[in-house]
C-alpha cells in the first residue's frame, strides 16, 4: 500500500475525498486484501467507539499524564531499574507468601493438628533414633 493510498484511506472515513479520489479509493479497496482487512478493522473500531460515547477521561487526566511524563524524564536509568526491580520483587514475594500459606494450611489439615510442628510438617522422632540411627553409614563402610 503506497503513501498516497494510506493518506486517502484516513480521509475516506472523514468524508474529505473528492469524487475522483473516492472512486480510486473504492477501486483500491476491491483490489488490495490488506487494505480490505484494515478497512474492516477500522469500521469495527468506529462502531466500538460510537457505542461508548459516554466514556470520558477525568478532568485532571491531562495533568496526571504530564506529571508522569516529567517524572519519568527526571528519573535516571538506575532509578528506573531499581523501581522496576522492586515492583518485580513485590509481585514475586506476594506469590511466594500465598504459596507458603497454602503449604502450611495443607500440612495442618493433613496432620489434623494445629501446631508449629504440623504446619512445618516436622515429625516427632524419639531422641534415641536421632542420636543412634538404625543405619550407620560408617559401620557399613568399615565392613
């Protein structure tokens, strides 16, 4: 699609074409599949926008956008990096906290007991078993 057709395409929807240009545009629409697809997309977009005429920006929208632009321009690359890193860390830590709560809850429910040991899935082993395990690795090697 050449530049002239692109420019005419925009004016076509605004009904600013001369009769001759309009004929040329209709012919281009019939011949160019990419232009037809763009035309259909544009018509659908116009319908969507016309259905939502009641939607408006807030009164201070422009002011908020300009403040944000100035803020971003004043931030150094290093500040932007650390801000994005912090935001990413917050998201990851939130997911980890939810996952940890799920695991703790699952352990307590499966053990049917509310205690720190059941939350962490720690079994209570007798002291003798901990000090003198049944399988001694060093004895097996020396044999």
